[in-house]
C-alpha cells in the first residue's frame, strides 16, 4: 500500500501584503514530494486539490494520505475527495 503523509500549517512568515503564509508538505517515507506556500486568503480546499493534483501528476496516485494534525484533517479530506483519494488521521 502506498501512503503519503501530508500537513498544512501556518508559517511564522507573511507575504508582501502582510498575509500569513501557510505551507503544505507532502511526503512519502523520508522523501518530500511537494512543498507549497499559500497566503491565508487563498487557502481553501480548491487550492489544496490543485496542489494534490500536481503531486499526483508528478508522482502517481497514493492509496491514501495520512494526516497527523487534527486541525488540517477536514480540509485535506475535502481537497482529496475530488481526486478520490482516501484521507486518514494518524
């Protein structure tokens, strides 16, 4: 079974407009597959779906995505649903 691990968290940085930056990290084992930053006003399930789609196109579709941070679980579930990828809290 092929598992990715994903996390979405707020960085202690801001963009040029002063918006908080959030970061998405997707890993498989000890290898980072995708790291992307997003200003807070743009962070939503549609943005995450686009990032997940990019990772799938580059690395193939995982069987599931494991998420350890409860605060990001529902957002990643909504994003992965459009790609028919199972998301599971770990």
